[in-house]
C-alpha cells in the first residue's frame, strides 16, 4: 500500500498547497480534509482550533499517512507543536515556509502580512520572519472577510474587489515590496489582491515553499513514492460537498474523489 501525505485545512484553502504538492511531487498520493462545516477558523479561540485540528488528525491517522501537512496558517499558529507532540510522523506547517519565501524575495526588508484574526493575533509570522532576519520590518493586517468569499467561490466579483480594497487600505499606506498571503485561502484572490496592491508588491503564498519542504523531508527520510502509476487522491469535507467539489475541481483542473464526512462530535457553532 502506498502511504499518503495527509493535508488539512478549515476548508478549501489547503487546496492551494495540494496543487503545488501535485506539481512538485506527482507520484505522491494525497488525502485531504477540509473542515468546511466549521470554517472559518480565523475568528475562533486558539483552544477551539487546537481541538478541531486534533480531531482531523485523529481522523486522518486511519489512512496511515507518512506525513501530516497543516495547510492552514491559523491551525499552524496555534496547533503545530501540539500535533507534533501527538504523532510519530513528520508534521509540516505553512508559516515557516511562507516566512522563508518572503525573506528570499524582499530587497527592502519591508514585508506585509495578511491573514486571519487568529494568525495575526498570534504574531507567528512576525516571530518567524524576525528569527530569520532580525531587522526586517513587518506590517500585519487581519482580513476576516476574505475566507467567506473564497468558500463561496466568489474570487473575482465587484463585491470581492470592494472587500479586498477596503480590507487592505491601511496596509497600502506603508511602503513594502513583499506581501505574505498568510492564509491558504488567499491565493484564490491573488489577481484581485495584486490589482489593489500594485504590481511592484510581490505576493507570497506558502504553497510553493511548503511543497519544497515536504519534498526535502521525504527525500531525507527515504520516503518518496516510487510508483509509476498516477496516484488516486482522496478528498474529505465536513460541510457542503457540492461547493467543495466545484471549487476543488476548478482549482486543481481535474475531477476529484470526494467523501462527505459527518462529524460525530457536535462542535459546530
Ligand atoms: N486557510 C486557513 C488559514 O490559512 C484558515 C482560514 C479560516 O478558516 O479562517 O488560516
């Protein structure tokens, strides 16, 4: 049996990481969980996000993954070390890869970060950036209205443009050459964000660098898949399967095998 890579998020956001893993590691089988019944995670307490992340990991462990990827910045910020202490396989988050990519890109040392309320409040990006480069200047802004737009598949409407413009108006007053999309949902809005920020600001998504980190770990552990058949990925979501499937197939450019999951635990609020 081929051991899969397990990837999770509060919803469709982690698919931005899935797409990059498929591109960089086409032999690897992926199992993906989107907790669409309880999205968004951004406004929730750290304890709640930790509890939800544990539940998803407990669910995914039945597939005997060789690695877990927390493709959600909010969950990475508050649950990465907790999950690492609970499982015996490598667990990768998206914040350090995003910070590394931004440091690699900036020339002025002025970096903006947008993310959910939970991620921005945690200060995780600022810490990760300063650990790499102590003199970097970081300006952060929470954009709580982005995730609901993405979960509805509303990527390019007038409403989206207005929400993006209003949410990042404050950031635009600060000089920066690099902006971290510190939520895995935000790459769905790349064109709109770029239009508002201007072409001189480079937008950084963690997906590319996260896939590279996955590749390096699997290589070092001699765990890279060696099969020659195309792997059959499996997707799970806890909420509306119709919307999830639509967005996933559009984003990934292929049909997906989706199983709706009904949580035993009534944690939905
Ligand atoms: N995509 C997630 C993140 O990167 C979660 C967004 C949310 O559910 O609020 O933070």
